């Protein structure tokens, strides 16, 4: 049985979150960050199979959550994003 991965660069990721200038984006990224940490360290279920670079995750989440218009449309139920099949 292989060992599960760990969360790496967590302290640096927290500092990156603190530097996000927009408060809404910062809050959304922080909420997602806390959820990942809780899932791995508190719930101890479905750990990552490999190490997870939390700085990379925070950067990706910040890019995603910064687009407030798209987030708002998704929360209204609209299917947004290039990965969805628009075909019949």
C-alpha cells in the first residue's frame, strides 16, 4: 500500500491568499483552501494520491474566483465553461 500525498507549501499559500487584493476573491480562495486542508487533515478521507502544491492550487483558485461575472452566472444556474458539451 502506498502512502498518501501531503499538502506542501501551505504557509506560502496562506501568505499568497493574504496578498490577494480583492476581498471577495480572497474570501472565496480562503474558503476553498480551508476546505481542502480540513478534508485532508481533519476528515482524513480520500487523501491526495501525490503531494499537492497548495501554492499552485491557490494561484489557480485566485484566477478562477477573480472572474466574478462568470461565478455569478454559474450561481444563477447557467452552464459556463469550455469543457461542457453544448451539443444536442
